């Protein structure tokens, strides 16, 4: 009963959000185009439910060659990236406009397309990169048994660690939160996370 109801809730709330924030679809692409040109949307492969990969969409907030800069050009930056569990506290690749979009969480808006397509849910574990899972489970071997359970549910735009108030935490702590969600998720908890999400967004400002 939970899964069909959750899917209906995803579709309904996504439609409501798209209507309410329709100007975002018009204004943000124009701002990105004026600021740094095309492409407007950035997409890359993430690991979804049951290990199936899908393309996750975001408004582009970084320079055009961001992946090349990180993985090929700037070895020092890549070392920092891996040291901090695939996170950069002050990422130099983020544009000024991109930083604003991230602070307002507007960069995540195109993921509503992923929700409509059934690849994601509004609420769920983080959508991990395949290489991230490979590297991080080597660094934190205790997390290896957790991954299958985490991937048994759809990843979400928001989730337990995104609303925890602890954005910069280690992979094992994030994975532990995602595991707890996968083991105990229910409609009531989803609604609480959805209600807490605007507060988490405001706390970034």
C-alpha cells in the first residue's frame, strides 16, 4: 500500500511544485545563459533503485568544463575532493550565479523531471554516483553491506541527511542515515521530511 500511495503523492506534489514555481523554468535558464551561455542543464549518471543507473538533471551551477577541471586538470582539487568524501567546502568551479542557485536550492529543480519519470522520489536516500560508491565503500568497508538495502528504494530530491542540518558529513554517516531510512521509511516520515525541507533550505541563506 505504501509504494502506490507514495508514487501518487510524488506525482501530485511534483505537479503542484512545477505550477507554483513555473517562473523558475523561465527565469533561471535565462540567467544561466546570460551569465555563462549553454548548456543550461547539467546531467550525469547516478545509481537508482536496485542499482539501475539513470540521468539526473540539475540547472548548471559550475563552469562548463567542471568535470575535466576536477578529474584531469587540477590534481590538488581532486585530492581535496576525495579527502572530504566527494565534497568540496569551497568549490572554485562554482560560478557566482551557481552559488546563489545552490543557496536557494533552485539548482535541484529539474530533478522534478526525474520524479515524474519514476527514476526518483521526492523523499529518499541520496542518489549516489557509481564511482563514488566504489571508492567510498573501499574507504569505509563497514558500509558495503548497507548499499544493497539503500538501493532497494528510489533516491530522493530530499531525504534524512539533507534535512539533518549537517551538510558536510562523512560518507559513512550519510550512508547510515540512508540505511535507516531504507529500513524504516513510511508515509508519515516522508511527510515530516517534506515539511522540514523548506526549513533546511532557509538555513543555507
